[in-house]
C-alpha cells in the first residue's frame, strides 16, 4: 500500500469523511473504491435475503471521463 492508502483507508473504513489530496497514481481511487465496496457489503448483510427491491447504494462521481473509465476498470 502507498503512504496515502495507509493513512486514509483505516479512517475511511471507520466512516469518517475525508478530503484527500495527493499526486496522480498514489492510490486515492482505490481508497474510496474499497470503502464503497465495504459499505455495500455491510448493507447487503443487513438487508433481508428475500428482498426483491433493487436500490442504488453507491454513486461514484469523477471529474473527467478518463478518471471515470479508470474507476470502472
């Protein structure tokens, strides 16, 4: 893990709001992606297994198309 990931991920997983500024390629996107996946998993574990309702759980916004494509990949 990068230094930014080591600092930010534990705080993000606690549910704290973060503002992260670092150079490109330092792992910022991975921090919020892991946090979002953990959030979705926690919600899914709490949901009724028999529920047929599909809801939006996470919306990821990106400032550019290039960054959005990187998130999808």
